[in-house]
C-alpha cells in the first residue's frame, strides 16, 4: 500500500487518545475531557516550565478564562481575529421570555436570540489580562509576569492539537526594546532546552498569526519579515506534520500604545511574551513516545520525575 493511502486509512491520533482514555469526547470537535494521567503528565511538564522561569522571579498571576469586554476591545484581537472569538451571553428576560425560550427548545428552533452579551468574553490569550495592569510608567527594570489560563479559540477540528479550549502558560515582559528583545532571546534558549528534555523532534521557525481577511495577509507577511513571531514546532496530529507547541512573540509597541504603557525613560514601552501550549506539549510527548507512559524512555521519565 502506498504511504499516502496508508496515511488516509490510519486512525486519527485523537481517536487513539480517546480509545486509550487519555481524552474524553464531548461531541464537540476540539472540546475534550482529560484523564487523570493526561493531567498528571501536563502538570509535570508545566513544573519544568516553572523551573525554567523561576530564576527571573516573575510576578505570578492566575486569571479565570474570561476577559472583561473593555480590555478585549482595546487589545486589538477583534480587529485581527474575529473568526476566533468566543463571546459570553446570558438570559435577561422575564417569565414570558422564559416560556418562549422553552417552547423554542422543545420545537427544535433557534433559542439563542433570548441571550444578550455580557460584560465578558472568553479569554483568547492568557497574557491579555496583564496589559491593563501595566498602564503608566514602568519601573526601571520593567515588568515580568507569569500567567496561566484556559484560552478559547473558535476553530473546531478533528486535530487533537487544535483544541477550542486549552491552557496557555505565558511569561509576559514589558520594558524598553533592548530589554524585551534580549529577554525573548534568552527564553528561546530555555524553550529549546525544554523540548530537548522532553525528547521531542522539534524545530524553530519564523511564523505569523492567522490574521483575518485580505489585509491579514499583509500583516502576516510583515510579521514574518520582522521575525516578530518565533515558534517551536513538533509532531502532534501525525508524525509528518509539525504543530506549534511554544510561541515567542515580540509585540513592539502594540499593547503599550493601546494600554498606555510607558518605559522608565518616558518612551512608549515594548512588550513580548513566550507562550507554552500545555495540551500541545503533552500531546507531542504522547505522539513522540507512545500512549503507554510506563514505556517512555528513561531520560523522559527522569525529566518528568515519573
């Protein structure tokens, strides 16, 4: 059988994970439950990330997976990625509207019109709640924040590595351009050490975000040309395709301008972040080493303290 035909008939990695019990299907593409073992593996990987970042003594913050609408609108995400947004709506009617709602459900009709937008949206990136906190003049050393959150991106897929709801552990750096760029370079080395410790067949590449529309193609070209986004990629869905598991982003003055962040010298601040896709790193480990964790190579088990 030709390789292409064999690939076409091979079971999806997602289905293998579900059959093994590592992921739990919910009936919605890209939305899964996680088993105890999967969570344990993910948390062990995250502890390595904590160790890599601890020397810098970042401020540690944790936020719920919702973001206030005002911060969201100021962030610019709506401008560039409307196709990925998840909003939160709630019922605000009275008895009559409630009866209409139940009748619509009973009849299999559309019922969401009874729900109005709330003051929050689903968090698209773990770093977004940190930028309003940095409004004003930064201290001389700048700011460094460690943040972790569930994030939402509306891109349903059978690819296990492209979940709609996933966790991102990020470090966010703010300061002048030289400080921020030097910090990103240091983290690139640390991120490579992480994937080496996990035994992943990974590589680094210049990348771009999935900007929306025809204008988005120009933004993506500019982002690549300036090397504003670097990604570390590893096999997740299948051994022949690489998926970003770590992203290192230099925002220049984008967030500083939108949230009034000023460097200690009075100039507009610069920001960068490094983001670790915790589910993707975990999936990449299972893809690389197999679904039986007890049979993983000794160096991998040692790295995870298994």
